[in-house]
C-alpha cells in the first residue's frame, strides 16, 4: 500500500477504531470497496 493510501485510511478513522470508510466507499457507490479493490 502506498504512503498516501495509508495516510488516507488513518485520517478517515477515529483513534477509538471507528472507520468512516462507508461514507464514501459504500456498496454500490462509485468508489465502493468492490471498485477500488479487485474482487477475487
Ligand atoms: C471523505 C470520503 C472518503 C472516506 C471517508 C474514505 N475514503 Fe478512501 N478514497 C476516497 C477517494 C476520493 C479516493 C480516491 C479514489 C480514486 O482515486 O479513484 C479514495 C481511495 C481509497 C483507496 C485507494 C488508494 C489507492 O492508493 O489507490 C483505498 C484503499 C481507500 N480509499 C480506502 C479507504 C478506507 C479503508 C477508508 C476508511 C478508513 C476510506 N477509504 C475512507 C474517499 C474517501
């Protein structure tokens, strides 16, 4: 993973461990996990 991706993930999660990823990467969204990652 690139340093930028690592920083991106760190800034989109809280210190208590809550991840805000679904705000932008929700299923079916243009940037969903299925689209930014190759589904195997
Ligand atoms: C505020 C909106 C937003 C949030 C919240 C968000 N992301 Fe993203 N994410 C983006 C955008 C925009 C991109 C760039 C997509 C592109 O370049 O096509 C991206 C790209 C990525 C990528 C691809 C990075 C790369 O090097 O190609 C990954 C992996 C990712 N996000 C994971 C996460 C994870 C995990 C979380 C939660 C911890 C998260 N994102 C939260 C908007 C967001």
